[in-house]
């Protein structure tokens, strides 16, 4: 899905030769670029209260979630899981444009 491509690209950013050399020499490498600011789930997001209670408070926190993890949340069934995953996919597709 589109958000997976975005995450793969973001996480595979190249490391400079200088950072590799520092790591080889035992020096502390410079910290990576800060992650983009997380986008909170809107208050009208489907089952947002249950998601927040389970620790999913942003689109980014849902980027790696599986259907099984969502279904394990009491009050979220298969239909809602499909809707949540679709909304997350739409969000990341729009972000990558």
C-alpha cells in the first residue's frame, strides 16, 4: 500500500560516509534528522476513543498496525478494521503526493 512505500523510503534514507566512519571509529554518530511531526487522529475518526485508549493517537502510530492488532481492541470488529486501514492508506497516499 502507499503508506508502506512512504515508510520504506523514509526509513531507508542513506547515511553519509562520514557517519559510517564515525560509527566504525567508535564515535557517536550525529543524530538522525527529526521525524516529521505526527498527525493526530481527528476527533471524528471512526472509534477514535478506543484507538486512543489502545495507544494509537496519530496516523503514524497506525502505520504499522495489523488487522489482528486492531481486532484485539474491544469494540473494534472486522468492518471497522477495514475502514480504519482504508483511512490510514488514504492519509499516507495524500501525504506522498
